[in-house]
C-alpha cells in the first residue's frame, strides 16, 4: 500500500513538473516586436516634435525632459495607455543602453510582455513598459526621473543577489 501511494505521489509530481516549469517562459524579441517598439518610440518623438519642437535623442537628460513636458502639459494624459507605455519603453531603452540589458518577450499566466533581462540572471526581469502607465492610470503624478531611478534600483537589487 505504501509503495502504491509513493508511486502515485511521484507520478503526480512528474506530471505536474512540466506545468510548473512552463509557468514562465521567455523568448527573444521578434522582428515584429522590434518594429512595434520602434513605432512606439517614434510616436512619442513625433508628439514632441509637433507640439514643442523637441525630440528624443537617446540621452537621459534630454529624453526625461521631453517625456516630462509631454506629461506636464497634458499632451499625453492618463487615459492614453499606449502613449504612456511608449514612454516606459523609452525608459527601458535608456536602461538597456546604460546597463547592458536585453529586451526579451516574457510569457506567464497573464500573457505576453516585453521585459528587460539582466544578463546572467535568467529568472529576474524588469518591466519598464508599464511603469509610467500604471502610475498615471491611478492618478499618481508621474515623475519620469523617479520612475527611472526605481527601475535602476531594481537592477542594482538583481545584481546584488548571488548567482546560483
């Protein structure tokens, strides 16, 4: 009887293991993702050019100022989720450049997300795309520099963890 119960438990564990392992998976960003990300960035650049002659240039101080102005002047508002997420993507691109991160596509039970991964840390991810939109949607005044600093701290926390 004990042997039978043990075999049942082992069978359930072996059947469940692939399901648990598949709970989160990643894959490289596809060419379609890259094009979408480029279009999102361009949408913010276009707004800045049309509204006040500014533009994104990949430099932190400039891009922070451009995005903050778009928010402060209500050119981008809390109900424009796509534009807010585009700002998160721009922050992600700045982090990628500064910290040597990699864009990946992250899948979990909630769906598909674009995420940044710290090289060498396969199970730790940063989700900059939604950081600006989540704050704005609940009525929090977004400070672009503070959002970036919070994301930077996440990177530091990940890198301070021991590799296993």
